[in-house]
């Protein structure tokens, strides 16, 4: 076999059904399946098995940048020089419908919250989907002014060349870092779980945060 698998592939997990949904008490299905996106209490956030019926038409996805490690490393100007910010990728079809051009300042509305960003019009993302790298839009570690015991400090001084703004997003050859608060925080656009309150949706089997179930609308600032 030319392209053989490196190890066994399980289509049935003997471990998964040992766990239970801590809200309903039902055991998890050991077979792979596609379910609607649900809140902890069972309310449907978005339909996967049918066309998604949401108030906002654009599904928001995100991915890890190659040169950052979450928010912890955005205080390094050297790393910020490789990616000055995280523009929102949007397909030309969706951009045309909203009158957006590459490099426009935009508002990304998720209902419970909205943030400001920069549009990157590209065929690198499919229509109906928008996305951006996470790790930007920091509010701690000197990114913005903070008051502790009545004393206000910060934000950290800029690196001397940060005010420069290129017209084209993702201009990697620039070599110029923006401030620590550049870009927008992806987490501020994630939906909250209605049953749990101030926390996001999660994958109950794997335990990870559900990062691909946010829907937004985008408009020019």
C-alpha cells in the first residue's frame, strides 16, 4: 500500500461511552457522528445537520499564527513585526455585498459584542465564512493603561515606529510592529453558553472550547 496509515484507526471508541453528559446524564455515543451545535442544556446554537438558521450570516473561524503563542507573546515587538495585526479574512463575494475593500476599517458584530478590525479581501477563504488569527487585541501586560491602588501606569511606550500604517494588510515585508493592543480579540466574539452563563460553548466529549460556532456580521466602520 503506497499511502498506508501509520497506526490503527478506530471507528468505535470503547472509552467514550464510559463518560456521561454531566447535565443530562446520557452516555456519550462511541460512534463518530455529526450533531447540531448545542448549549450545555441542549438548546441548539446552530444547526449543522441542516442549513444554519442564525441572525448573522457569516461563520467566524480562527487559527493559530505561526509566530505567536496566544496572548502571552504579543508583548514582544520582534514577534509583532512578523504579523503587525490580525486582519479579518473575507471572500470577495461577501465583501462586494457589503461594499468593503481590502484594508478597510470594519466593525465585526457578534450580537453580544462587537470589535473593530481591518478587512483582508481574499479568495483564500470561502464565501459565507470569515476568519482571523487569534492572539491579538490584548488588554493586559502593558497594552493599555491600568490603575492599581489609585496609581495609573502604562500603556507601554511604542517602539518608535509603530504609528506607520500600510494600506495592504498582511504586508509581511514591512518589518514594523504596532502596539501591544493592535488587532482584535477573537474570544470577544465567541457565543456564551446559555446554561452556564459567563463561559463559552465547549465540546463535551473532548473538553475543548468550541471555537468555530460563532456567527457575525461585518460592516464598514
